[in-house]
């Protein structure tokens, strides 16, 4: 074979994922296969909730039944991991979205202008505004908002807002 033909075969092998068909000088076709898995290390799968649970093949976590995910190489993993700041931003967005959904479902009626997080996180609801109108206590976060002048109902005075730091329940 001439050098240009050999180079063409190598390029084709690379772009075809390691499998190619070549024609020999006598006209017969010959299939050449290079298994890319033999040149790579075997994959490792792990549970995102229980990283100590690992497997060399896809499956489920033996503790929580979540699907195991493929662990990428360390370099790729480092570049794909979000920063702490990005994680916090994502958490804030998810919480804001959850509060909007709870509001649409009629489960979230906060009494301060910037709706509290505590009730959403603790109870997936916020009846503080209804409680406030009935003369009941509000959560500590809402109480703090009222004391800073952030109440959303101008007819209620911050001095009239009550909270119970130890027994507040929804």
C-alpha cells in the first residue's frame, strides 16, 4: 500500500469509531475493528446520594434505588463541577420557583413583601398572612420582616405582629 492510502485508512478508522472496511490489493474486502473499550479503563458508576456505592456497570443504588451515574475522569469532573456560588444561585432559583408553585396551589400566603424562606423550607407552605389576620403568630422570619417595616399589609402595625420562636407551627 502506498503511504497516502495508509494515511487515509488511519484517518477513516479514527472518524468511524474504530471500525472500517478496507479493500486489499487482490480485491477482497477485509474488516478491521479496533475496540476503543480495550484502550480505555473500565467505567465506574456511583450513586450521587451514596458515593460509596459503586459499580463497574450501570444499575441501581443498593441503599436508595437511584440510578447509578457514570463517573467521568478527574479532569472532566473538575471542569464540570459547579462552584459553590453557582450552587447557591441554583438553590435560590429552585426555592423561588417552589414558592411560586406553592402560591399557585394556594399553599403559600406570606405576609411580608419579600416572601419568607423558612416556611417553604420547613413546611412547604406559608399561612403566615392568614394567621396574622386571625391574630395568631407568624414564623420568626416573617416577624423579623415586619419589625424591619417589610409587612405587605399597611393596616397591620408591626407592634401587633406576634411570633413564638419555640412553638410556632403550621
